[in-house]
């Protein structure tokens, strides 16, 4: 990965997309990196499309605009592929991580991904349902982003998931999210 990594998240309100960007930023910050995490909302309602952004760098960040040319595109809701251009501004080596039941080759074709672009998939929604009984795919997507980017170790990410979720949820929900994060890390596959 380069000195500064820019991530654009695509999801819908209520899926935990903004929370995922914030948890990733916290984990990278506690790992000694400079970070930014911020959302971009349309209508603020459950189900509305939204974007969230991360910048992670070894040097101070002075840029304060949306991520226009992402290194990583994390798609929390694959239905957005048909309604918005999730590949907008993608570089020739951008990495796509998509929550879907489809295999990476199918998603690669739908995105018309270039030969140097990588496409990863995982069924983050099923993982979330298995681990804590709700269709909130943010934790498995965090695990997948951690594995694909190598920005932080899984152990470091799990510690920050524990801290972030520990402020708001019961131990059962925290444990479920930790398991979902681990499974996202383990089950993401490249095509």
C-alpha cells in the first residue's frame, strides 16, 4: 500500500457503514497513523444511499475533501452497483470489496473492472445474521478491509471493535461483532 490510502465506502442508512469507517479510523489512529473518517449523506433515513470515507497515512493529512480517486472501494450493499457508479474515479489498481453472495468473477464483470483492479467478495450479511442475528454487515466488512489492505492487524482491529462497540452494546452483541469481524477477515475471497 502507498503512503496514503484512500477508502470510499458505499452503503445504505442503517447498515453501519459510517460506523465501520469510524472504527477503522480509530484502529489505524491507535496504531500510530494519521487518519480521517467522515460521512456524506443524502436524505438521512434508513435505506438511503450514503458514502463514507477514510484516509490513512503515515504523514499528516491536510486534505479535507471527499475521496475522489479511491484506492479501495468497500460496497456494503451490492444493490447500489445497479443504481450508482461505485467505480467512479477508480484508479487502474483500485481494489473493490463487495458484500454479495455472488462470486468475485461475476462482480468483476458487472463492474467492468480493469485487469489491474482486484475484486473481492464476501457474504457479510449472512455472516452478521449468523453471528448476532441482525443484517448489519459492517463488522464483517471491516474484517475484509483489514485482510485485503493490511493496514492493521486483525488483533488490533478486534481490540478497537471491542472498545467502540463496548460503549453502546451488551457483551453478547460485542462478542457477535467480534466473531463477525473475524469471519469477514477469513471468508473474503478474491476473483
